[in-house]
């Protein structure tokens, strides 16, 4: 089981919901690669509205439904592990935004695996 407390690094990847990598959702590929790399965890959050470098607003409002809502993939682990994962993101993310933040992990506890 991964143990993580104290200083850590958070990487957040902002992409579009319809962005693909080899015909699969890009966010799914990022999460899968993070798992394969042994990172502590990854979560995907779907935005309800936003815009990026193109300044085109994507929203879920009824009158202007977008099929490309913003998605954020958040990964937290030690600085060494996160920085080691950055080349994977460089390969996967052709359009989007990748940011790094220092953070502090207060509690990180997983579920017990069934016997």
C-alpha cells in the first residue's frame, strides 16, 4: 500500500472531454499511465464551464450545450514521482494546460482489500 504524508507535488492537467489518445478518452489514458507508473492516485473532474487558449467558452448550459466540456485530471505524489511522470504527460497532452503545485498531504488512507 502506498504511504504518502507531508510535502508533495500536485499536477493538474486541463484538457477537453472529447480529447482522444489512440481513439480513447485522453483523461482515461492519463489515469491509466499514472496507475502504471505507481503514482499514489489520480482523479478526474468534469467542469461545467470554461475556456482555454482558444477563448472559446465550453458550457453545459441548456441553450448552448457543448460536447467538449473541460476536464481536470489531478495527481498527487512525491515531487520525485510526479516529476518522473511529466515526460508521459508531455507525450499525451498535445493541447491543454499542465500545472504543478506544492502541497501538503495530511491524510492518505485507502480501503482495505477484501480477503
